[in-house]
C-alpha cells in the first residue's frame, strides 16, 4: 500500500515541438512520483522483479471527489513499478483497476493499493 497520489495525466507528460514534430516528455511531477514510488517499493519489497507473465490489481483512493477517469493515474503508476516488482510493464497480461473517491466511498486519505502476482497459466474470461 502506497500513501501517494499519482499526478494527473496532463501534469505527468508535457509536449514540445521539435522540427515541427510533437514530442512528449515526462514532467518534473512525473519524475518525482516515480522516485517516490521507487523509494517506497524499495522499503517494502526486497525480492527480485518478477519474470514472465504477471497480473496486477490496483486500487486508487482519492480523498477528494473530482470525478477522475479510472485510467488517469494508471500509466505513471505502472511505469513506476517497472524494474521493481516486474521487469517491464509489457509482462502484464491481466489488469484490474478500481477507483474510490471521497468520504462517501470511505476514502479519507490518498493512497494506492497494488498487488502483483505471477500468472501460472493463461485463462480466458469469455
């Protein structure tokens, strides 16, 4: 469980124009979030990054109800787990995301809950 709030997608990545081409780069807020997550993970998880296919469960808890999109903190959070809990986010084959906002949903502090596990075999939902 991580008591941090990911930056919004708009504040995580910035755009610039180079020779008429738009390029995205990670903002200072994005780098700061990744650094903070790395420090938290290193304090909790002492194992090696998982290899092979993995599944990820995430809960985003936001103290303030602002009607966020469910994927607003997803990319930066998955990227921050690279090389710590798994080697690369291209290993993810299953992903479940939940979002909770505001006191009416029982949220009194910003936090992210992440669970990562190795997939033993691939199953089909449908």
